[in-house]
């Protein structure tokens, strides 16, 4: 049995959930910059929800892998609102 420590890295994928209307070019460019500012080992997935609540999930490339931390979550929530990270 392995006991996690405070130093243990959270390597789960980061899932950002957005409606199609939030996929504006400028916001996506800003998201790319936010992700680039938090390099790490976690994959980033973008779940685009349709009007029925069905998701199409896209995976960002390796250059957008991130370190999951509260400052990353805060920047993403400022950009898209608190509901964009339901499982963070």
C-alpha cells in the first residue's frame, strides 16, 4: 500500500467542459497561453457540450500538458467561469 504525500503529483487528465459558444478564437488563444504557462505531465481534454448535454471530447497535444494546481484552475475559471472545471 502506497500512502500519498503532499509532494505527490496529480497526473489525472485535466478536463475543461465548455459549450460551443465559448470556443471563440481569442479565448482559445488565451487558453493556449494559460496552459503553456503551467507545463507538466497531465493531458488536457476539452469536452464540448451540445444543447442536449452530449460531449465531444478533444485531446490537446503533448505541448499543452500541464501541472494540475490551484493557480492553473483559477486562470481557467477566470477565462470561462467556474462551471468549466466540474471535476478539478
